[in-house]
């Protein structure tokens, strides 16, 4: 316990502005809780509008010098950030389990993934290609180049306290932009703890600022109306994303929106069953289902549905649930009571409409927001979990017989983030992938997230892409020069 307290006492809890940890201008603070114990972990400074202004001033100043550095210099700072995180993986993973509740393996996976964005964008920073060509009619030269877009406001959710931030910070810095990040109030500590490392890596004071706040609408809206801001990059729910898109219109900001999902999984009768079970486990249980990419609806061909359900239920039942800080635990706690109650509601609704509970199904008694790995079979089409994000460790199984019918059902949603397909028949599998209205498809894989790939959704799951080559373009403005010489 005292070791735990010693660790927690090293984590900064003030705002991070201009390279300094400072209390909020009105001295307000809010509590951060451990979802596994419901105990208070820390009291964190809550930013006000005056703090947002101070952060914008700092970022504006720092960006001038940063944008003027060579791509190679920026790249080396980012690479150093990746190296420094490698030395501290255990500490970050522990901190993530404490404030988010997820298990140690998930937390380790997250911090490695989060760090990788610094390495990837260190490599991309020196590859901001342009174009030079002849205009077909006039013969003038068309010169196309990319410039830093300007200050960026970054708003992130609680489900990946490190990775959702680094996925934006790294490309923004690679592009030459300064940023102000507003982490989720549930999980601000990881982002604050990252700042001394960025400083050590050589990120200049003021270039990255962190503003936790209990007044997100007010503070973010204020920043989005400052003329120095040119980009708003948001990860979170579709409902909040819509509001930010409306606000972004006032200053015509470039919006990058990573929003909600409702991922379908299609398991064909010719799927390799080991691959399908492993893939669905990963797609569902990574981050205990609290992921925008989480498998939400599992459609299994009727010929293999019994075998699939039996094997998946065995695998899900074998998982160990408990305090994520214990390395033996597979499944940690959900982030808060609200999330837990939503999961309970989805399960009760599906059961009342005819679904069968194969395992799990009820919240665990006692302290902490624990919901066990749950498999529901025979889930009816009108169950709420078929239409909304479950965001918890619940697999909802339905069956299908016809390929066209299952594609229609998979596409029948306002979301379009990711879908998963399992089949050993590659011709058919590729044809199905191409007919799915999703920004990403996992084919015989339950994991699509990769810093080297363009992550993002179509339809109401978002706008723009994070990671890959595209990730840096979100923070750059294209300039075309028409020249004659
Ligand atoms: P949320 O939308 O409630 O909150 C996200 C962030 O927005 C938080 O920092 C919050 O404080 C802030 N916020 C809330 N209201 C705001 C407002 N009016 N103005 C400005 N900021 C505001 O989402 P959440 O509950 O933290 O996260 C879960 C959601 O995030 C899920 O829908 C999930 O699918 C989505 N998500 C998407 C991706 C993706 O890449 N597509 C990744 C992770 C999570």
C-alpha cells in the first residue's frame, strides 16, 4: 500500500501549461477514482477559460520556433519520446490500470501502442511529400506542398488514456503544430504523467499543453473560437462529435473526428474455427469491450453457430476477473457506474426480448464496477445491443443463412467504423469486405489498430484518419503555388 501511495504521489495533478505544472486559475479541482476499488486516486486541477487562454498563448509562441525546425530535428525529438516511454512501460501500464480499471495486459498493450505513434510519426515527419508537375493547358508549374495547419485542440476519451492522446500529439508535432489536449475527466493522470517525458525528449515548453477540466463544453468551445486554432481533433461519442462539428463551423476548423462504432462480426461456415474464436475474443475482450472497435454484433452462420457458441462460452468463462493491477487478472473493472449500468441494461433488455445467457450476465457484488465476460445467444434483432454500442464484455450472437442478408444486416447502422469477417474462402471474403460500408475491416483478424495504418470510420463514425500516412495530413494545410519561370 505504501508503495502504491509513493507511486501515486509522484504523478502530477496540476494543469500543464507552457512546460510547467500549475494550479487552475480559480483553484478548482475534481476527483479521479479507481474503478476497481471506488477509492479516490487524486484530486486534479480543473481548467477554466483563463487557463485555456494561457495555454493558447504558450502554444502559439512555441509553435513558431517548432515549425521552423527541420523535419529531421522534429523527428528526433519524437523518436526520443518513444525511447523514453520504453523505459517506463511498467509504470505507465500500472497508472492506466489505476485510473481506467482495465487489466494489466490491456494496459501494457495500450502503452506500447501509444508509444508507437511517436516512433511511427518520427519516421513520417521526414516524409511530408509534395508534388511538382506541369499544368496541362498553360504549361505553368503546379507546386503542391504541405504546411503546419496551426494550433490544434485535441479532445480525448477515457477508454485509452494514453493512446488516444499520443495518436493525435505525435502527428501534430511531426507536422509542426502546437497543441492543447483536453483529456477525459475520468482519466487525466496518464496524459499529465507523460509530459515530463516529452520535456526530457526535447519538446519545447508550451508546444504541448494539458488541460483537464470538469467544464469540457465551456473550455473546449472557447478554444475552438480562438482565431489561432485551426484544427479540432476529437475522439469520443458520436453525440459529442456532432456538437463539436457544429462549433467547428463557426471558424471553419479542420475537423478530425473518431467517433462511435457498432462493429459487426461475420463468421461464415467456412471459417477456421480456431481463428474465429481467437479473433472474436480479441475484437470483443481487448480493453474489456470498452473500445470503439469492439465486436458489438456477432453473426454466425447457422451451420457452425452451436460449435462457435460452445467454444466461445468456454473461452470467455475461463477468464479471470478482478482488480486490473493484479497481473493474473484478464478482465478488469469498467470505468464507472454509468458504463456498468449501461451494460447491465443492454443484457437485461436482450434477455427480456428472448436472448439466452450462456455465461456471465450479472454484475459482480461488492466494491468496484465489475461485469463478468458474458455470452448471449439467440439475440433478437430488436434488442438494444444490436443497435447501440455495448462498451462492455458482452458478446451478442445472432445467426444467418444467406450472404446477402448478413451483409445487409451488418450495414444496417448509422455507424461505419470497423467490421470483422472470418472465412477461409478468400474470393468470397474479399468480395464481402468490399461490400461492407466500413472504414476498416478485420479479415480473419480481431485487431485492426496499427499506428502504420489509417484508422477511422465512415458514415457517422467519423471524419478523417489517424495513423498511417494520412494521420499527419490532418494537421497540415495543402498549399498550391502556380508558377512560371
Ligand atoms: P464522450 O464523447 O462522452 O467524451 C469524450 C471527450 O469529450 C471527453 O474528454 C469529454 O470530457 C469531452 N466532452 C464531452 N462533452 C463535451 C462537449 N460538449 N464539448 C467538448 N468536449 C466534450 O465519450 P467517452 O464516453 O469518453 O468515450 C466513449 C466513446 O468514445 C464511445 O462512443 C467510443 O466509441 C468513442 N471512441 C471512439 C474511438 C475512435 O477512434 N473512433 C476511440 C475511442 C473511443
